[in-house]
């Protein structure tokens, strides 16, 4: 599978490619399916070209919203839960990845020069109709096909983009069957994850990234399904990470939770799974209060019990599908479940990424939530 991805990257350098797939796509079984870990771990370029994430990084915004081509890979990641005027619910994901194949030069000798390959994932979950729309793009950073600013937030691949617009962030993506246009306005300050934005991912200290989140953004705009546009509003979350390292051979994947509680607080938790069934001690998360106050917690502060599983009829992959999550010292005790079972991306990369909802175990508090969960390596 990893060798297939290397060949795919080489092909992308030569020509742009779009892969789109839906529930009824008859060509799905002919596509390679690669664990997304390989996008961040395959050594397409020599690591010696690139810098490694390290403690003490000097954060500067809006510059750090932009690209960091001194590092081998990074992503801009936006998810959210939306509602239209009739009360119908939707989830969305727009993620753009950059993977370096040659460390960027300050100047290009030709517009055909290629330093990076970009990959985009765009999904819409139409919860009321039970439909999951998924699309995937690959392109190169030449001839204006894809790229990113190194001074502020402006990243694009074809007609998909995530872009700063004054105090707001605009995102847009469209395909033949669905589209989205959103204006996102942050309600809370930027959260530096890990140790002042230095996030260690492996217990041997080899894998680490620079990582920050904008945990709660008001989302307004429109969603288009089947040619019909609907005005929508809701909440969104943005994650940014960049690094030149990868997860180790002992790791099998990760589970990532991002939850918006009805009382205005937010929670992020990631669990990095080991091949032997254990959890890496570097797993952990962040709780952000309504006022933006940040509390970090470690893996042993969290209790996550899987209550049920879902098996994909398309790939036969078996995913966790309902969780009891407790962070006792923060008073968090919730049950989380997908708003729709089948939110599995089945393009060149296969993983589960979808809209979830939860309710407080203590019903007296009434602190319900919505959010997103990502499951890789299953």
C-alpha cells in the first residue's frame, strides 16, 4: 500500500488528479486504499532537507496560519456541525494537506517547478437523508494548481480553499453533487496544543509536531446538495499541524475527538494507538472553557470505553461507533455517538471521519454537545 502511494505521488507531480467517490460509486473497489498515516510517514523526500519540530517555537500570527515549507508535511483542517432554516442537520470536513517532495526554494526557475504535493478531502454528511458525500483531490504546487501563502492563511487546491478574510476565515469547496461556502468567525483565542504548541506524538520522543487549534468558530453561509442551495449556520473547529517526523512502527493509528458543548466549553482528545493494543502515553487533550481558559490533561486523566462498533459494508473495516468519555477532574462524563454510522472516506485513503453528538451522563446538567471524530488505522 505504501509503495502504491509513492507511485501516486510521482504521478501527481506530473498531472493534477481528482478522485471523487460516493456511496454508489461503482469504481470504488478498483482504487488503492491507503492508511492516511502513510501520507505523514512515507519518506518521499529526504528528511535531512527539513527541520524537525522542537520546543520553544516562537509563535507569530497571522504568519503561522500560513505554510511552513521548512517542514516536510502539514495540514489545514476544518470540520463542523450545521443546521439549515428547516432544522435539517449536516456535518462537513474540508482538509488540505501539504507534503514536501523537495524543500521549497525562495525563487523558482520555472512555473513548472514542483516542491510540494497537495491533497484535499471534502465531505458533507446529510444527516436527515442518510447520505454521505466524499471527494478527494491531489495536485502539485506549480502553474497555480495548488499552493499556500507563507505569510497568512491562504491555501487552495483547484477550487477548494481556506482563506483569511479580515477577522474571518472563508472556506469553499464544490463538486458535481455538493458544495459549501462558509464564513467562520472565531469566538475564542487560539489554543496552543501540547507544551506551548509543541506536541509530542511518540513516547521515544522522535515524533512531534507544532500544533494549534481554533476550537470554536461561528459558521454561516450556504450548503448545496443536488443543485439546491440552503442557508446554514452552526459551529466549526480548525486544527493546524506541521512536522517532519512521523508515527513509529509500533503505532497503528489514532482516534481524535473535537467536541462543542452546549454550555460554551470545548474538548479535544487524541488517543494514539499502539500495534499491541495499548495507548501511547503521549496521548492527551485540552479542555477550553466558555471564557477561553485552557486546561491540559494527559492520557491517564481520561477514561474512554468503546460501547459499540460499526463494520463498513464497503471495506469490511470495523470501527468504534459509540464511546463513554470521562475526565473526572474536569467533571466531564459524556456518551458520544455518530449522527450517522457510515461516514467512512473510501478514496485513495481510507478512514472514518464524521459528525457526532453526545449527551451528559448526568441528565440534570443537560450539557449536550456536537462535534467530530476521526478514526485511522482500522
